[in-house]
């Protein structure tokens, strides 16, 4: 039988299809062979214990893993065999994965955020996560007796373990939940107004951007001879030259690039889509990556370089940059610092704040105004002379 020398027992009918799926997801033949050996061991164990393929689930796999451990045999974890269950579900052999038990209130809240407010999926997930934690603190108590002190107690506990910026986010998330409870009649008064804001000055810091020579050194440290280095250079070039956010890099699709027109579409915040020019340098790095990009059915430009081949997470952009920083022996920074570096470099070259805001695609010029703090030459011209000392 392909992939294993021993008879695979009751998993025999699925060995070949699973092998083809693993190869299609970018796993090497040697890795696939090792995976199928474990699947064969599972099939023989199922035969011994009179377990049918349709009976497979996480609990059965847990029992198999425990058996292999007791025999001191090499064994994969239950989590690593999730893809086998998914494959059997796709074939219709195993029933669909049980849906997680969700509190009815959370389900209604999610529907309200999606249908009534039209929030983005990531925003819905963040608001829902906070709502779940808050509902758990109530211990199943009636909502009608909810008081502002209950909300403040929860927020104080949250604020004690997160940053000031994250605490402000918790306040916004709780106000959204309380507003939902009020407008849907679950509360007889709007407690959102009773939630105090988090103290903290706006824009009190100075944007910290890397110096232009340091940015060039980081880009040069991405080795285009390797698959990962080629991808990282293309990702970081989009951030350093055009100011894209990490999420915008991760969401970029092949159909967004218009090679003939020399431009591409960017899916930004608030479901906003902008068109940006595609400079020659950026286009060349993208072309180099796309020529070596692993085979996948996804239309996303950036995917993982190791199996399984899937689309990247937005956080991978900053992770790649920190990896490059360590290689250079430089301070580890996140991808957003490259946006700051682009803005400060534009100002140093004589660009106006309006032009910087257009490149960074800020909706409000007040957001761009923070870069006035780093425009020292202009600030010196505005500064008033220090009054003479009166004697």
C-alpha cells in the first residue's frame, strides 16, 4: 500500500486520497510517508478494537494516542491528526464537526453586530470575545439585575492586565454590548453611558520610525535566494515603500494587481478600497516572489513557505521583520514602524502633511498631524524666541 509497508487496516480505502491531499498541501514525500505510517497504525488499532471509520472523532484519536504512548511507540498528537478528520469529513465518511455550544445571548449579539451595525469580521470577533468573558463573570445570573458596578468591576479587572490602549478598547467593546442589551429590550436602561472612559492623553508620544539607511539595511538582509527571504522582501517592500498595513499585505490578492496599468488595489480599514501605483522596485520584488510562490488554489499573493501551504496571518509581516532584525543585530521592531519611517522620510524630503496622509491613506488629517512632531525644521521656524531675562 502506498506510503506504508504494513497493512493499513480499516484506513486502507483512504490512504491514497489522503496522500494526494497532503502532497497538494505542500508536504514533502518523506513527511507524507511518515504521516501515512501513523494512519496505518491507526487503522490496525481500529481493526483490533472493532472501530469503524465513521466512528472516528477526537475522543477515539485520544484513545489511540494513549495506546501508542503505552506501547512506547512513536506517535503523533491528536491535534496533528486533525487534518485526517477533516479529510474524512470532506469524503463524507465522518459526520460534520459538532458546533461549539454558544450562549444564545452571544449568538444574538453577533447577529446584531453583523446585520444591524455591519461591523468587519475581525471587529465582530474582538467584540464577541470580550462579551463572552463578561457573560462568564455573571455566572448565569439574570441580566435584568445587571448594574453599572458589575460592568465597572469587570473593566477594572481587564484594565489591570492590559495596556492603556487595550483598556480603551475594552471600554468601547463593553459599551457596544450594553447598547445592544438596551436596544433589544434585555435591559430597561442604557448602562453604556455609565461606563467611564480610560484616562490617557491622545498622541502624547512621538512616532518612532527607523532611519532610512536602517530600512535599506533590513530590506537587503532578506535573502532573495531563499523562498522565505524572497517572500519577506516582497512583503516588507510593500510596507516600507508604500506604507501598507500588515492586514493589507496579508489580504492582497492576485486579481488586485493590474500589471499593465502599473497599479494595484488595497483593501484597507472600514472596507475601504484604494488604488496605489506600483513602483518598479516593488513590482520586481513581487514578480520574483510570484515566480517561486508554492502551488496553491488560494488567490492571495502571500502564503506560507512551509507545509501546509495556507494564506499568511497579518502578524506574520511583523514576525518576519523581527526575524530580519535579529539577523542584522538591530533592534527588533514591528512592521508599523516602517510606516512611521516612510512618513518621516517623506517629511524630510519636503513632502507636506497632506501628501503624507494621502500616501498612508488616513481618513482624517488629524491622524497625520502626529508626524508634525518629527518635522523639527518647520517646528523651529514656528517656535517663539525665549523672552529675555529681566533684571
